[in-house]
C-alpha cells in the first residue's frame, strides 16, 4: 500500500546502493528536506526555534558524532560534554580573535580543533576497552571542564568566567547574537545538520565505516583481516570529535549565546547525549535524530501539556516529567533493546508487506 | 514520523494558552533540583504579594496582574525555553526576575533586543548598575560587589579597623555567580592589605571536603561564602565539622536563609549573612497576606515559608516591581502599561521610607532612587546572625554603605568594556 515496490527496478550499482533504495522512502526524504529548508523557516517564530528546533538540531549533530564512536566503532565515551565545551570555546576564541572571518568557517574549524583534542583523549583506547575506556573518557570530561574554568585565557579574562557570543553575520544576516532572526539561526544549524548527516551516512557505509564496525564487532578478528586498529580507532575519535565539536560550537554561539562551562557542558550533558544514542539506536543515523527528538522534544511537550493545557503546578509537572521520561526510556528499551531506529525498521518491514503479510 | 506527531501535539498544546490579562509578570522559579530549597521561598513570596494586590486592591491601578510561573530548575537551557515561552504572553511580559546569574547573563542580550526589562535584585551582572550602558537591566537595591565590600567592612569593624596580614578565604560556587565578587575582593585586598584565598566549589556543591580540609589546614581568619542551594547547607555543615568559629563565617545574602543553617543544627549558631532588607514577619503587610492570601487558600506553594528570609526577599522583589508598575502608570497615564513604559517606571522608581510605611513595610528596605546613570541603588546592607535557639536570623548591625569609591570605578570599567564589545553608545 505505502511501499509499492513493483516496477522499481535498479539497473546500476549506484542505484542499488543508494541511501534510500525504496522509492517511497526516497520521496519522503526529499519531502522532509523541502519542508525543512523551504517551509519551516517561513513559519517558525522565536519560541519554536529556541525551545524546539535549535536544541533538536544541535543535539542531533552531537548524537551523530557520538554514534560514530559508540555505535559504529564500539568505543564507549563519557566525554561528550567536555568535547562540546572544546567546540564552544574554540569557536569563541576564533570569533573574538578573527572577527573578519565568516562564522561558518569558525564553526568548521572548531570542529577540527575538537577532533584533534578528541584524538588525543582517544589514545588510551588503543590499550583499554569497555568500562575502562569509559573511565578514561570520563577523565577527559572532568579535565576539560576544569581547564576552561581554570585558565582565564579561554574566556578572554572576563570577570564572570562566562563566554558570550558577539554578533556575527553571514551575507549581512546575523546568525549569532541577540538580533538573530529565528529563521537565520534555524537555517544555519540546519545546513550543518544536513551536511553532518550526509557525511556521516556516507562515511559509515564506506571503507572507513566498515573498518569501524569490524573493530566494534571483534577487534582481534578485524586486525587479522587487515584493519589497522590504530588508524580505525583514532579516525573514529577524530570524526566523532569533529561532529561533537560542531554541535558544541553551535550550542554556544547560536543557541544559548552565553555559557558557563560547568553548567552547560557538565557530566549531565555527556549522559544526555549517550542516552540519545542508546535510545535512538546504536549504529544508526536515523536513530541519532530519533533519540535527540525523544529527549529534547518530549520534556518540552510534557511541560506544555501539563502546565500550559492542564494548568498543573510547575513543580509537580517538573517531577512528573522526570518520571514519565524515565519510565518511557525503560519501556522502550524493554520493548526494543536496539532503540527507536529498530522499532522504525520493524515497522517499515511490516508496512512493506502490508496489507498482504504472507 | 515521530517528530511530526510531536510537533502537531506541541502546536495543539501551545494553541490552548491561558487567557489574556493586562499586566503580565513572569516568575521564573525553581521548585525542583539542587537549588529548590532556596528557590521555593523566594517564588512563594514573589507570587503571594501579587496575589495580595489582586485580592485586596483588585490589581494595580485597576488592572489585574497575571502571574505566569515557569520552572527553570536553575538551568540555563530551561531558562531560555521559559523566556521564549512566556515573553509574548498576555500582550507581553512586563518584567523578568530570573533569580539566577547564569540565566541573567543569557537574557541580558535577548531581553535588550526584545525590549523587556530585567530586574536582577542583588544578583546578575554587577556592572548593569551602569544604566547608561545597560538600558534594560536593573539590579537595585544592592549588588554582589556591594556585598563583597560590606562583608570586608564588617570584618574591618570587628578587627578594630586594621586587617592587614589577615587571611580571608572565599568559598564560592564555581560559576558566573560565585566569580562575580572576586575582582572586588582583589581590589579590597590591595587596599586593606589582607590575603585572599579562593576556593571554588563545583555545581551543585555537595562535594566540599577538600575545600574545607584546606581551610582547616590554612586556618584563615575569616571565611566568606558565595553559595546557593544545597551548597550552603553542605558548607555550613562542613564548617561545623571542622569547628570553624561561626561568627567568622560570613555568607552573601543568598547564603543566609533558614533552610541553609537548620540542617547543621545548634552548632550553626552564630553564622553570619548579609542582607539588604529587614527580616521577620513583624510587619502590617503580613496581616493582609494572612487575611487575603493564606486564609483564602491562595498561597503559592505549600504556604509554609511565610516570614522566612527568602520569602521576604521574594516579596520585596514583588514590592519593587509593583511600585515600578505604579510609577509607570503615573508617568504614562495609562493603566495597562507595556514593557517599555515599565522600563521607564523602573528607571524613575523612588523608594522612600514613607512609601514603604504606606505599603505596610516600615523600615523594611533602604531608601534609594533609580536614575539613568544608576540602576543599582546605593549599596546599603546589614549583617544578620543566626540564632539557633530562637530559630531565626537577627540583624546585628545597622545599615551601612559599601565602599563606593572602589565599586564605582570597577562598574565603569566593566560596563565600558561591555559597551565596546557590543557597540553600545552610552545614553547619559
């Protein structure tokens, strides 16, 4: 019914190996892109951008980054918050040191700097695995937060230790600072999200991704068939760090505009992004989006329903929110341990056969 | 798929907003999380006073007040969400009282762009005192740098005017909030010749063993504290544990509520904290609150915080907001004012003893006048001391002024830097 695959023939290898081999999926993907780029910017306002879209898009990039490391390469990391902080402080230093360069390049450069830092903290992964690696990356988390709190150079010696994003424009349109129009901030982040997802998708189904997955599934076997663990693991750390750095940079410059490292990039952030990856589905780009949506949008939705519509006291709503989100996480993971992405995969298989399942 | 479903549901939830009202005041409170113990009484006081005005006087100038509460959990991301969700409510919010320095820093550029005044009473960005740069931000009647100076003056008075060579430690919340007083304290250390030790405590502040071990080892003569939420209780307990003399332990006004000291029991007796308003519930306005709010079952929260230090402070914040609304109504001649008129009202606010007495709060807060140059009041404060037996804070000094010579210099310096960074032309 939905998936009419009859007559959808593939006549070349390129056709056969495209991201969305089913025609219906492909059209849906184009429709989402058109809606996201052409429709949403026209209709959104401040609230939708700052409370819904920006956090969703930015966390989606972070989740994609972490998914490459944890989901594809199997290296557990609890340092995401710290690496996002690297991206944020890198973009801050670049923005203030080279105001004439476009913010677009600063964000990419911040990603590059984070990649380098991430590789450095990824070195222990060559010797340790699993929980031990998690502890090593946890050290990165605490060290980086401490560093940005401790060394005044990183926050340009401001009295409060806060960093705040000055106004920067692209083609005359401000994308950071208070005067930013909602659509500009949204489109700026959307470009990065789309690019990140495309790059990540194509990396993970190419040679690099296959190496990562080989390492994830069994590193000794991978080594025997010729995968260099040093290159594979460190490249995963680098790519992951790049995306996480970009998300940190956008998180600071476009979304919040002013951050203090301990509060914005604490250990909670690391856990939040890790939960997104686990709930969304390890080793799935769609899962990163689904996980980010689940953990960003659900609390906002619950708050609006409980306080806005039902008029309950705010503290009761805040506590209920924690209970509901927490129990939904458990329910989802019990029902489908491979996350929302797997739920979607199963649903799709059913839909392809529907209404004649045999 | 899922996202779209959620978006539709969210849109439905947004469409069913509350009814329009004329004077919208937003209370960005936090009743959950590690800072709830301090957030609840403040928010209760803030709300109860507006409820009182609605019930007793029918609002302000005939306009009812629509109080919108939004839970931030002292978290900047949620603070932004709250701000965006509430700023357009009921024809536009009149004033924000974020009660968080982190959220304040976030909102200063946003609120300035949107034209909504911020009142950061005794917290936030200190240099916002310079109203010619910070047009939309007010921090009267006192700020952190006043607090730092008041504490040092109190130490000076105790030591007979000479504290050169003394050691003073600052235990502070490692955030924008806790770092604010450092610059002033460094200047004061130069001026008075004392030695300053900085001991940061990370959010949320339950873990302070190493800081207090260091205090135990170095034996500073005085300890100052810039703490908030659970950090206060832990610090006071730790000070009791190492038997630090409590009368030499001085907290900023945010570290001096009943909730902070009660956990440590009788040994917390003698702990000192600054304040910029009076304490206790021995004021005529409390009779009205009892009659119109509590007895009518309209008290905010559990209604068990009335008369506590932070309840008083929240109520004082509401009093100042209400007086600014009155001033704005008089100036503009309309009763349903907008946020711009509210800002003008705040900038021309004049608090006199006669006014406070008429409100049922005689001698409750200092006299001050807000002007374009001075958005921060005159920096008067007093020291209060915890009496564990009576279970209340008592004022032990008169109100005195902070070292304006040092502070005004720092304010000009810091606000000038901000103006340069952001291309702001000073107004006056």
